[in-house]
C-alpha cells in the first residue's frame, strides 16, 4: 500500500538534510519554490514541513523564514500529541468507475494520522444532512464531504463552516463559500476532451451529462465551449443532452429509458459527429444508443468520456478514450486539508488537480 504523498515529501526533505543539501543554519527555499520544484500542492508541503518541525529539523524565524536547526531528529519521529483525530466522510456513492479510488486515497492518507468513518448518502439531500449531524454528534473532529449538489449546501455543513469546524469538499466546488475543497481541473479536461475529437476529424462536438447540479458537469461543459471558441466555431446549444437519469444515485430510472432518449437525441442531430460524455456509464449508454440509431463508433460518432474502470488484464475489453482523474490523490489531499484545519482552525485551501487523457477505441 502506497504511503501518503506528504510523508514521501517529508522523507525526501529529511534525507536532503541528512545528506547536507541543507545544512544547519541554511534557510529552506520559499514555499512557492518548493511546491513548484516538487510538483505538489501547498497543503501537502505544509504537512511535510510540519513533520520536519515536529521532529526538530527546522524552525520558523521572524524575517528569515524556515531555517534548518538540526541534522538529526530531536524528538520521536512522527510524534503525535494525544490520540489520532476521528474524521467523518460522507460520499454520494462510489464504484469502480468513480469513487473507489477516492476511498483508497482517503484510507491511505488516514494511516496512523487519523481514524476514518465513511458513510454514503446515495444522493439524498436529507440523508446527507442527517449523516453529517450524526457524525458530529458521535464526536468526529473533521469532515470530508462529496455533496450531492453544488447549488445546495447542507444546513449542517453551513453551520460547521461558520464555526470554523474542519471541512473539506471533494470533487465539487461551492462558489462563494469559505470552505476547503479538492477537485480536478474540469474546465481544462473538458476542453482537452473536445479538442481530441476535433483533431480526429469530428467537426461537430456536443456534450451528454446526467440530470445533475454538481459543479463538475458545468465546468466540463465550459471546457467544451472553450474548445469551440478556440477554433472560432460557435457551440450549438442543441448539441447538449443533460437529462441522463439512470446514472444518478437513487434515481430508479432504467438504463433502457435513457438509451431511448439518447437515440432520439442522435436522430434529431444527424450532423453531430463527436460527443463528450461526463461519465463512463453515460458513454456506455451512448454506445448502445448509437448502435440502435445505426451509427458506428468510432466511424460515424466519436466518444470521449470521463473516468474508466480499471482492468488488470483483459485485452478483449472495450475501452473508451477517456479523461483520467487522479482519484487517489483527491482522497489523500482531502484528508490533508482536514488535518491542516485541525492544526490551524480557519485555514481555507482550494486544491485543483491535473487530469490525463487516455486514448481508447471510441475515437479514430
């Protein structure tokens, strides 16, 4: 099992002190320089530096910055004052297409630094609020939340934020709300997905998403629109379908109902040649709808989706061209954001993670 990123950074900096790269009396590089040099977030660096300070390697001095004060640990490595904090986590849902690896990151980051209690809301707002209140009543000292909506903040969470209770939002953004969050750069990813379709010769690109009010969907649409603007081509609003319901947790809608609606959408837009699907499951529905509409993927219709289940070894398995999010890091960073607030109440940090394009069989 891989260890949290902040521990890797701590060990690297500690080893550089041992090796004399940074000697006693030397000033450590500025935070901006170190984060760029190591390719990490500010919160990850802060956690690593906190450990170095706890172990007696460095100290913070007025007007000088962070200075090395010892080449060896002067306290027990990783010493913790009191028991590890209890962190509550409420996820909308999770499976192998998205979420399982976020959970892996959450658990990896907890390690010996925290104890994690995980609950699932299945997209129910009332259940989400009740779960948060129950976790706080049970004594959690911090909260990681994947909200069911970006337009509705659970009342229990708003109350916690006003009290400077440690909260981190994962895979969503609450605009105008002073709360820490970690999510992918969905605008850039949406733009990249559309650009891949354009580059492969799919001249008319649209977007298909669930009937959802989460910020990730809007950001991905904004990216697709940006890609059109870059090519000086107007985005046609008729080329978006945002009413897929069967993939929404707890909806109870049958996939065949969505496939029928997607087939109508394709029939109504015969000139549409490329589609960005905001989820893997939506891409699967699109593939079936295209077949029923007499359109071949990737010859007549190119599809790029977000996320994709892993397969250890299955050469025959169909793989969509997709955007891969760093889900495990998303989970690790979320725990780090909460632990940072437990140490320093009121600290608000927004973390945006890069994504990766993975070629597949659904584009030329």
